[in-house]
C-alpha cells in the first residue's frame, strides 16, 4: 500500500509575501504611536539639532526608496522566475551584460555622492565656530554624574544645566575617568567626553522646557543611571538662576542647622562642596544649591524630601556601584536632620 502523500497546501508564495508586507507594516506603524516623547531625536528644539534632522530625513527617505526598489525587484524575480511543474527551462541569463553592470555601478555611486554632499553641508554648519556671545559651559563626566561649570560666571553645579532660550551655548566636554557621551536627544546629537582631551559641541535652543538627557556611552555599572536634565528658560529666569547659584549656601536654622553640623562631622564633608561652609570635597557633586535642582543622584529620581531621605538611607541600593559609600550607617534621626539641611540648600 502506498504511503499517504504529505500535502503542504497551507502556504503559497502570495501568502508569504503578504505575511512579510504585513510584518513590515506592523513594525513601521508601531513606531507611530509615541512619536513626540521626551527622548526622541526626531522633533529637534535647537538650530543644530534641526540641521541633523534635516540631514536624517532625506537620507532615510533615500534608503526607504532604495530598499523598496531592491527588495521589490528581488521578490518580483523570485516569484516571476520560480520553478514551475510544467517548465524546467532556465530563465534568461544576464551575466556579462555591460550596460546593466555600468548601470548598477553608476547608480549607487551617484547615491553615495548625493549623501556625501548633504553630509558635508550639515557638518560644515554644526562644526562651524559658535557665535561670539555663546554661553560657555564646561561639563566633566564622572562615574556616574555630571559636573557643570559656567566658565564666565564662577558657578559650579551638577546634573542640571540651565541655559537661556535663543542664545548659543558652547560646551567643553571632558572626563574625569572613562569615556562618557553627552546626549540631550531633543537639543543635539551625541558627543563623547574623553579623558585627557576636550571635545566641544554647541547649539542654540529654540523652545523653553525641561529636557531629559543622559550618558550615551557605556561607562560602567551605573551607566544607565548617569542621567541629567537641561532646563531651557527665558533670559530673565536664567539670569535670576545664575545670580542665585553664585551665592554661598544660605544661613541655616533649626533642624537644617543641626543637619549642617552633622554634614561637617560625618563623612559627607570629604566628598562634597557646600560653598560658604567648611565642606570642600570634590569627589561628589557640589551641593551648595542642591535643593534648587529638579532631580537627584545623577537625574535618577525627583528631588523630594522622601527621595532625599531614601537616598541617604541606601545610596548603594538605589544606584549600585556609585561612590557614595557610608562608612557608618546613618541613624533615622541623622537622616531626618540631613534631609532638612539638603532641602534647605536652595
Ligand atoms: Cu557615563 Cu555612560
């Protein structure tokens, strides 16, 4: 008796093509759900980021056209010249066709030249010298936080960079340890912070707001928690902020004053600077006006009393590997007083 024939009639070339087109469409459309997100680079809010986006868009469309053309031809050929039961002849061969070979050498070359010209135009704009009145800010990367110096204003802060709208800001980027990468997706492309040399980048922000940003180069255990924020604000608001940052720490009273004494008597003093006090450590962030910042601990959590308290209780649990290692665990009363102090450093 003959074995039953296995029939594989559930698929056909048309079905496979349909499945591929469907999968590609789903993948593309899935991206449309959340386009205007805080970390998107597709909706630029600065002049130079706009230049990058204006380069990205035509290159992407060019790639899409080429992709569709090449894959379309491929799929057409696979389908059109498939093996048929009633015909075992070989389709026409084009090997050695000089005209075709010249065409498919010339066409990609032209595409590459177009890409080269567009890219050089964009590079010339973003690598040009910044305007003379640009605000100069030096950013030093540390494992895993950002030290921020306003070079013309004697201001040092951390993890939050205030800049005025419609004025160019020129960043000098350095590293204290390993390679980091400075990235504010909506304001500018990435640029590395290299130990032993200075990289620069500049842009002019065009819309006020709080911009999420982060380190974009793997730099060790807490790389993912090396975040920061850029605050773009009106010139008046920026000048007020700058004036406030230039002041030494405020005089403390009550719990905050007790917290200030604790800060000096405990290990805190060895790592942090609080201008106007005896605390002049430089291993960790300058805390002179830490309460004025929106986020804590390298941008990982909002600056609320509860979060300050949680951070003081367990910095290693919240950000494993960071350099804030408490030699002696703080009592809950110590944490309460230190939190009062930190929150008063406006
Ligand atoms: Cu710094 Cu990743």
